[in-house]
C-alpha cells in the first residue's frame, strides 16, 4: 500500500494589468486567501515581466498534506 506523507505544489502565477487592474492588490488578496484557508506557502520569487504583468513563483501546500522537506 502507498501513502503520501508530504506534498507541495510549485506554481508560477501571472497577475494581469488588464482593465486598470492593480496586480499588487490582487496578489495581496490572493495571499490573504491562502492565510484564511490556513494553507502553508512560501513566496519563492516575485517579478514584473516585460509585458508589465506581475509574476510570482510560489510553493504551496497541496490539500492538507504535510509539507515536510518542501516548505520551511
């Protein structure tokens, strides 16, 4: 039998600047949502692309699995 002992997702997410959107505000709301859901996460990188959009690389907890070895 197999059991998952720990798991983590690494994602690159783009926050658009379309329609006068504020990508910093969108990022803040996204991180607040993760905190409310008690999802462990680690912001790996944050940068502005050539297109003017905000990009982040994030490691976050997958479902409710432990994150041992992935997130400090």
